[in-house]
C-alpha cells in the first residue's frame, strides 16, 4: 500500500465532501413526487408507522393520507375500504424502503426527508470508491480520481437525489466489493506466516472482511433481488483469489475447504441478513399473505414453521410478478442500449410559467449518465480485457466480472422474458466503469520510475479526460438537478433526440 496513509484519507474525504455538497444542495427540489418515488416513499412511511407496507384508508383521519396531502400526491395513493383489506402487495424486499424511512423519520414526509438516505448512500459510495480504487491501484492520486469521477456521473447524481431503490443496491454492492478486495489482501498477508501441512491449504481462521462482504451482499439482495447476480459473481471471485494465492505459495488447493469457507460468508450470512430485513413482516399480523391467525393457532414451533411457509409462498409470488413484468413504458429501454445512453428516463418535467428569464421555461430531472464518462469507459473496458488476456491482471478480471454481473443477466430477461427495463438498472455497474477508468489511467501514467516524457504524456491524457467529464457534467447539471431554465437551454442539452 502507498506510504501516504494520511493523504490516503484526506484526499478521498475531500472528494467525498465535494460530491456530498453537490448531492445535498437543493435536495428538496423539485418539491414533487418524481417518477417511481410514489411507490417507495409511501412504502417507507408505512413501514415506519406500521412495520409492514399497507395501503391508506383514504380518509382524513389516516396519518399517511394527511402526510401525502402535504406532499401533493394523495390522488395516486391506492386506497382500501377497511383496515383488514389494507395489506399491501409489494414486489421488492423492504431494506431499501427502511433506509428511505430513516430520512422520513428524521426530517418528515417531505422531499428532503424521503431523499435524505439516498443522498447519504450516494455520498458514502464516493468515499468507498476512492478507498477501494486506492487499494487496487496502490495510488492515492488514482483513488481520488476514481472518487471524483463517480461524483461527476449524472446517473449516480440523479439517483442519489431520488427516493428509488437502485442507489441503495449500488451502495451495498460496492461496499461488498470493497470488503472482498480487503479480504484478498488480508489473506495474502497471513498465508506466508502459516505452516501448511504437507503443502495443503492452511486454516487462516475467521475472515472478518469476507463475512462483511457476505453481509453487504445480503443487504443488496434485501434491497432488490438483482443483488443475487453480484452475490454469485463475488463468491466465484473470492474462490479464484484464494486459489491464486495458494498457487503462488505452492499450496495444493482443497476444494472442499474452499467451498466450506464460502458457505458461511456467501450463503448463510447473506441469507440471514435477507430474512432479518423482513422482521416487520414476521412480527406483524397485517402483512401481505401473512396468515397470522393460522400461524398462531398452535405453539411456537408451528408458528415459526407456518410463518416461514407463508413467507416462502410470498417470495414465490414476487418471483412470478417479476417474471411477467412486461408492461410497455415510454421510457423503457433494452440492455444493449444502456452503455450508449440511448434512452434515459425523464424523472420529472414541468413548464412553469414566468419562472425564468424567457417566455418558455423548463424544469427537468433526466436520469442519464455523464456521456463523456460512459463513452470513455468503453475503451477502458477493452483495455482491461486485453490486460487480463495478456497478463491475468487480477484487477482487470475483478472489474470485468463485476461489470458483467450487473449488465449481462438483463440480456436474458430482454430476450426470453421481454421484461420492462430502464437505463437506471445500470447504476450498480457505474462504480466498475469508474474503476476501469482508474486502472486504465494508471496504465497510461505508468509506474513511478517511468520516463518523464511517457509519464507527462499519460498525465496530460488522464487530466484532459477528467476535465472533459467535469465540463460535461457541469453542462448537464441544470437538467440533472431540476433547475428552472429557458426551454431553449433545456433543448440544447438534449444531446440525442432519443433523450426526449
């Protein structure tokens, strides 16, 4: 690791503060319910109030209805006639909504309140990115560059300021990857000190960072089921890293021991975290499909058994819902369109009269990545493919595997299931695009002993690329943050006609 431990924290923290300031500035604007916020902010407040997700009674006495009147969104709140019929069928696990509920608890049922947790998760992910990039490249400069690039991505910025689930999925996936990378270093530091028996893989004891990675992956699955793609990928990654460490020391791999270690960290721990995220459903009678009266007819053993049976039945229902989710939407897109940003999602658009210095005004929030960053990431990924093919660079392999885990599975759903999908499904992949750029930048700069001309040329290329990303983000900022601008200025920022 770099010797500049002090700067290794000061630099990433500075970049994090910068990114956090961008995300928290005017966080409550637009003062409206944008895109799918309507589902999650209500579910979060219902969890906060009842412990489970329920519909409103649609009366003035209903506390959720009163809150939504304040938010101006009562008309699209689904209503039910009686308390008994208020159980809400939800298609996503509850952890992301519990995280949104923290902001609603702290700051009330306001746009700032329901977006607060997302802004915190987005800001902390910048710090994690800077630190994990520093660890992987052994460079504080490249770590800070990676954190800055993530802070300047438009899609990451928009979803950090919106009460949707994808920012929390991205956060837990990135945290899990960072823990897995630390575990890799942790094991390799200890293996040479062990005394293997007849060349077999030694027992390195409890691996806290691997367990932490498993817990983060369980949390990712407890936000959205697509977290399971990363769970499988990171389990395979950890197994390959262990095998590589063993071969480097001449140790004979023991598949049974390796799989036994994976079972706890990447099966039992994630499953435990996932089930615990449903605690409100298990402890309340009003949840969808809960069958509380049936479960309480006998003793504690039957209660646990019947509750688990009802819960598993609910999970099967949710799986069926996602499998048949093919409703057409004007902003839907296909996975092969995502890397090129061909069809972003308009989260919010208004034409407020007399709100700017022009006759026609626009207030927009467009969920789109920063094109300069996304397009530069494509050749960077090609560099990583070449790098891994040529020298088996573990960093390149890890980034490529994580990128593929977040992107490639959606091709199956697009082709076989014709599922309704959106560009922002790519958000968990954005950190790995940034890591690809950071690693490619390190290759361009070369090691510290590189000739000054080569290093100066590499520095000029990397600096120019970072400046282009910064200018591109600055140009798009008004349509990412909901500023009210002249309609002509909004139109000029529609870089592709497919953005409209």
